[in-house]
């Protein structure tokens, strides 16, 4: 039987057959019971294999008269051997080696020098372009690409000289530059790519169009709160390992791109393989050469939509026909409209903004699209019926407005401390949301209740396994610092090969994580308490409590689907009730509530990277902590410069520095902090009806779960993911369908056509193509900016100028207009 029947390459199949010969029928039966329990509802696991397992386990004749079912038994033995000796998932097997060489040096001098260098570079670039629309973000694959030639250069030129510390020799050149060193550098860069979330607090504190608090320019203040939020999540990562790293079903799809590029550089054994591609083509090209060709092509092409022909970025060709037609612009516009356009962009940076269609499984991409597509009709219904007075506002904006339809002037309702002033508010206006933003908030509420419900209904077995492991540790009275082998989570015979291989290395003691947590809490409390933030230092502990409640279900969903649920809105809701009227205090509640969980998941994803590459856990720990410190200082330095750029975060900002992130953050600060959720979402509040999202989230997940129980073999229900659908409904304001729909046909071609028909070809090139495109866009964008745009060298012709024509470009498309001196909403004196 060929590998295609088992969803494996012929090489993996040969290895599985060898191991299958050692399995007995009883061994196979026990393994299949465990596999079925774990993967029966796993959308990443092939349904036909689950059906074959069910037939095997349900047929007692197989076990009473095995001689009559030799072929079935042999196939089940191969499946059991494959899952035991390799990953259960074809996409993981495509890039992750199921063998390890413990003798390879990892934490070398050259790895740390290169890693710290690139951590500084990526932190600077991402911090600098964070306020650009669309942003240019350098992902870890860029330094991963550049680190290879530098590492090989060090291998050839540095002498084998060093020193011995604690019995371990550290040399400038310990031998060939290997894949583990390379991945350690990549992990360092991956940590440093994130901008401190507290930078958003600084933006809205410092700039005059926001809260205008000049004292927040203090570098020490920015460093303390930045470090606190950057490392606080690591303190909870020790618990997350049991739920989000060790289980085989936690794939972390984005990690596979990074591993694929690593394999292209170092796995020469598979490079000579010839694979059959589409249209009967035969491919012998090494992956590294394929990467270079794809990189060069995208590097050159990216100049078209981002410099030479800007109309290709938002390819709103229908609005170009009638730029002043408000209805057409509202429906089809790519800048401020809803983006309902069959061909809305020819820019890969826009196409892959929310979901990379080559990385994320097709079922995730399609579920995400379903969510935004059907929520479009909710947005239109609100807008066309003028619900919540949305017809007087742009349909798809992420900013708050007053009752004149103008941007909300928050300084008109606060005192000199930045605290809510009731009389000023009563004489001005309540804040109003665009129709798309109303829908976003409603689905945020639904998403949180849906996430918890989904975790309980779909993954209670896996969650209980993690808690049982914690309980076993307590019963054994495990001391701080004692190694906890990955094999102790469950019966070693039921673990995948990567857990068994990683058990050879020392785990990170729990007290290391506790120290991180204590330091982060201390820095945060001092930073919040020593400056006039008007916020209780205990806000830091609130973030930890919120994370403990959500981190496991959110992490499991992210690890399986590639879609992550963020806690920013629920953190705003609770914080806004707690410190009503104090926007900056609410922002601290939001930051700690969101970042603690986000960083715990980020640490877990990097641990999975190291898990797949067999990098010792303690090296991974330090490879995260050190770049975190370095990148925080660099981000603060960039912020110190950028806040002084003229017109930054306005429509007239240079270099497209219009600050979509800070604008969204400011909107939330006004609604949840300054005005407070009680006025807006409380009893009688103008948006209180959107709280129906909470019960909707529970009901939708429960409905899908009940239907899947009723029809367990339904392919549609198996691949329907209600939480990912609701996540898609959040992709509005200021984004739209143009950022999601183009990814669907690309994902379908890659995952449904190429993968199913040409698995060896897909395994060899798919993730390499994604890595090449991502690297090319980042580097091309940097070159364009520093070579041309920073010097104000722009091309003025129709293809570039068309993007600024019409009400889609200006954001002035509205359904209803006001007479001179008129305003909408409650009358002055009727709200408080």
C-alpha cells in the first residue's frame, strides 16, 4: 500500500512498517482506543482514518479470528506505529524530524551573539512600523534567513578557542553551524519581534489629540511597565506546558513555517528527492533554491502595490468607476467600506494579514471567512435601519464619534487629571460607534462565552489530563527544581515520539517561572504606583487572575487552529466597571488582563518550536528571557523618538503613520474607561442590547456540539469551528472582507487540491513558499521605506493617486447627513 493511503510520504511509511512488525494485536487495540479518544473530533486528523479505527474496534471478529482479517490488522498496526513513531498530522510530519541528535551543540557563543544582534534589529523595525497602516512587521523567518549565512561564516572563520564553565566547554567555533543553534537564534528573534503592549498606553497618554499627559514621556516609567507586561506571562508558562506543549494535538500551525525554513537550510538528506507536482510536473529543485526564487519574485512584485501602483493594494475598481457614489463605496470600498469585492486586492501583505492561507489549515481559514461574511449582513442591517444612529457615521470605522458625527473629543469630558467630569460630559455628547464596531463588540462578548463553553464541551478530556498531571506532582510532593519528565504526563506508550525524545533533557524548574512572576509583579506595581497614573498597583494581580481562567481553552484553540482569541475586550469590560471614569486606569486593567495570557501562549508556542527541534528546555527559557529585556529597551527608545514626529497618528501623518492600533486603543479607552461600561452597556445604555452576545456564544457552541453528537461522521460538522467563526466576525473596523476573502481560494488550492493530490510536493514546498513571501515583503518594505519614502520620493500618477479619490478614501461616506446645528442621539440634558 502506498503512503497516500495513510496520508504519509513513502519514507515515513517505510519506517512505520518496520515498527509495526513489533506490535501485537493487543498493543494495537490499546493504542487505537487511546488514539480514537484523543482525535475523534480533531478536525486536523483525517476523518477516514477515524472511521477505519471505529470499524476496527467495533468488529469483535477481528480479535476472535485474527487470521481472517490479516490485512485490516496490518493496516491498523501501521497506523498505530505511524502515530507512535511520528506525528499524527501530515503537516507536522512534512517538516518535523522524528529523530534527535543530543550531541549537537545548542547554546553556543555564536548562537547568542547572532541571536542578540537580530533581536535588536527586529525589535527596532517592528517598533518603528507598528503605527503604519498597513503595518510592516518582520517575522522571525527574516532573521532566520539572514542568520544562516552569518552562522556559516562564523563556522569557517572563527577559531576553536573558548573556555570551560561548570564542566562545559564553550568555544567560538564548536563545529558546523547546526539546525538547533539556528532555531535558538530564531526563537530569540521571535520573542523580540513583539512591541510592548504598554506602548499603546503611552501613545494615548502623550499625544495632544488623545489625553495629552506629557509626564508619560518618562523613559523610566515606560521601561518599568514595558518590562512588567513583557515578562509577566512567562510566570504562568510552567502550567501551560502540560496543556499546550506536550499534547500532540497542539500543533501550533505558524511554527511549522519556521521549522520548514530551518529544514531547507540543514536537512540535505531530503533535498535530492524528486516529487511529482501539478500538471504532471516533476520537481527536483532543492528547497533552499525554491526559497530564493520565490523570495526574489515577491521582493520585486511587492514594489508594485506598495510603491509603483498603490491601487493594487486596495483594488477597489468598482468605486473608481463612480468615486462619489456613497452606497457603492460603502459596500465595495476597500479603504473604509466593507470590501465586498470578488478581487479586492493584489497585495499578499493584505491577503495574508489576518490568516496566512499557506500556514493555517483550510478549515480554519474558511471558518474565519464564514464569520466575517455573515456578520457583514448584520453590519448592513444595523446601518440601513439606522440602529444606534449608525447611519450618520462611517460604516466601518474603529474610532469613537460624538453626536455631530465628528471624532470624539475626549478632552471635553475630563479634568486636568484625565478623570471623567460629569458636568462636562452632560454638556457635550455620549460616544457613538460605527455599525461595524458595534458588531465587533457584540461578537467579542459571544466569543468569550463560546471559548469557555468550547473548552468544556470539546476538550474536557485533554484539560483533565493536564490537571491530573498537576495533581500527581502534588501527591508525589515534588520539590522545586526537580525535573518533571514529559513522559510523566501520561502513560509513555501513549505519548508521541517528540515527548519521548525531549524527556532526555532537563525541564525548567517551577521556581524559575515563579521568580519571573514575582519580578514582573514588582516592576508593574512600582511603575503604576510611582507615577500619577491614578491606578491601583493591584491591577497587576487582576491580569494574572483573568489569565488563569482563560489561558487553557484559548491556548488549545490557538494550538489546533492557528486562530487566537484575545482577552482585551473582557479585560476592558471588567476594568471599566472597576475604575469607571478613569480611562488610563482601565487601560492598565486591559493591558495586564490581555498581555498576561498572550505572553503565556507565546511562550508555549516557542516551547513547541523547541520541542519539535529537540532544543533543551532550559536553553529555550533563557533564549526568551534575555531578548525580552533587550527588545523592551529598544522599543522604548523608538517610542521616545516617534512621539515627537509632527502630525503622527493623524490623517496628515507622514509615511502612513496613521496609528490604527493606538486609534483602536483610544476608542476603547473612551468607551470602557472615561465614559465607562455602565453608561454604555449597563441598564438603559445605548449598546446594552449587544450583551446578548454572551448567551449567543454559549448557545452556538452547544448547538454545534449537539449536532456533532447526533451526526458524528458529518464532514461539515467535523470541520465547523464556531469559535473561529466568531473570531472572523471581529475582523472589522478598520479592516474588511478585502483582508480575509482573498485568502480562501489560495488556502483551498494549497490544502484541498495540492496537499490531497501531491502530498510529497506539498510537504517539500508549501511552508517554504510562505516563508519566502513573508521574508520578501518585510525586506522589500524596509528597502522601499528607507530608500525612497523617508526622503519623500513618491510617484504621482493615476495608479497611485486613485487611492485618495472618493469618499471611500476619505472616510466621508455616510447614509444620513445632519442639518446645520443639528445632532443625533439623546438630547442634551437627557443623558448623564
